[in-house]
C-alpha cells in the first residue's frame, strides 16, 4: 500500500506542477498563479469533506494540490509588488486570492458533502 500511495502522490504532483505551468503559459504568470491557487483550493475543499476516503485525500491534497498551488509564489509576487510600490496591484491580487481561494474551498467542500 505504501508504494501505491507514493506512486499516486508522485504522479499527481507531476500533474499538478505541469498544470500550473500550463496556466502560466496560457494566461500569464499572475493570472495563472491565481487560477491554480483557486482551483487547488476547490479541490482541497472537496477532498477534505467528510465523505472522501483517506486515499482520495492523500493523493489529491498532498500530490496534486500541493504542487498545483503556490502560496510561496504568491508571496514573491506580492513582495515584488511592494518593492515596486505597486500598492493597487498588491491589494487587488491579495484580495482576489483571499476571496477566490476561500470561496472556492467552501464551494469544493459543499460539493464533497453532497456526495
């Protein structure tokens, strides 16, 4: 079981990282990062609902969402904005991430609870 879990997490992690790279390539770094974080939070909400098995929670949250989302990337983006004194950018992206990720987590959780 441990080998199966490690393989699933590894495959999911590669998929998540490739997806985030794809978002960045298609819609730009800032928007791609925001989209990846919002989608990842929705998936984490769904996987953490009480009706999901521990197997789903592990490979999905640790593997896929762990590599799909990047809150360290958000910190770098906002830190760069602060250094450049782009106050509106920092506030906009900070709020968009906070609201978008919170709402998508809640939405994902509600979908998981209806199963």
